[in-house]
């Protein structure tokens, strides 16, 4: 702050524009980083594709992909036991995710928990129906959380970017 007009009855101060602009950029960057984090953490497409050659032989390809790449796992059909919906209960409300139960342990369908129990139960029912019906030769189940994560993260990025661009106006008025 600097004194611009000192008189006996009035004191006019002017803010340090550089410090104000830096604070505004820092504040805006919090929104940009939060938006990017939401897109990375919640923006996943999970796909389970199974092919049955014989009643007890076949395999499933489980692919989870997002902004940072994809991860693919092969699960032999004879090791896929079932699927279930896990519930994360807390004071803000319940969230859900599909979990594949295999001989090697639990394989979460997505890394993040989310709302929408009905969709997750539908996917679980499809997986369990395939496992329980040796006559069914193929299965493809998807959960696409990108439709929520990308617009949500985009709003935060735009808001933060707008705040950071506003800092240019502060610098120009100084």
C-alpha cells in the first residue's frame, strides 16, 4: 500500500498491484488445479469384456482408462468368482462402486466411489448373470464417469482461469 493523497481530512491509499495480482493468480490456480485433479481422479472409463470359449474356459479383459493413460488386466474366467456393489457410508451420503471378486482378491471397477447405486447394481447383475450362465459366450460392461468429471473439472478450470485473467486488469490499472 502506498499513500497517494495525504490531506488533513482524507487519506487515499493505493494497493500494491503486483502483490494483488500475485494473490489473485494464486487464488485462481487453486481452482485450476482442483479442476484438473477432479478430471484425473474421477474421469475414468472402466470396461470389462469377457469371452467364453467353453463352459469353464475363457478370459476377461478389464481396462480402466483416463486422462493419464490406461491400465489393462486379464482375468481368467475360472478365477472370476462374482461381482458386488461396495457401499461407502458417511454423514454426507452413501457412495458406491462395483468390485470384482477374484481368486486373487478384490478388483475395484473404478478408483473413485460415486453416486448411482442403480447403475452399479445393474452392472453387477450383468456380470453375475454371465458368470452363472455357462451358455453365455460374451459379456461387455462399461461404467463411464467421464461425463460427470470432465464438465465438473472444466467449470473449475474456467473459473480459476477467469480469476487469473482478472489479475491482468489489476496490473494494467496500476
